[in-house]
C-alpha cells in the first residue's frame, strides 16, 4: 500500500470520519507534517502604527545623533 492508495481511501470517507482519522494520526504519529499553518501576523491598530512610526521612523533625535557621529 502506498500513499496514493491511502489518499484515495481517505478522500472517500465522510468529512467527520476524515477529522477523526486525522486526530488519531496526530496522536499516534511522531512525525507530523508541517502543513500550511497560518503565519502569525502582527496586527497593528492605527494608534500603535502611528506611535511606532513617530518613535522609530520620524524621530529627529535619532537622526541627529546618527549624523553627528
């Protein structure tokens, strides 16, 4: 039996059975495939974004010290 045969069998299962099978495989398997898990994206509020820009990008004091050195 190869992965293609298993794949076809799993696809033939109802969705609930597929979920149960996946749960069992996750518990039993030491090797879990790295699926396309969602990347953690930093979500900035408008206020946090403005604060970051003002402190880090548009900060005149940092620019002045860089140019003086």
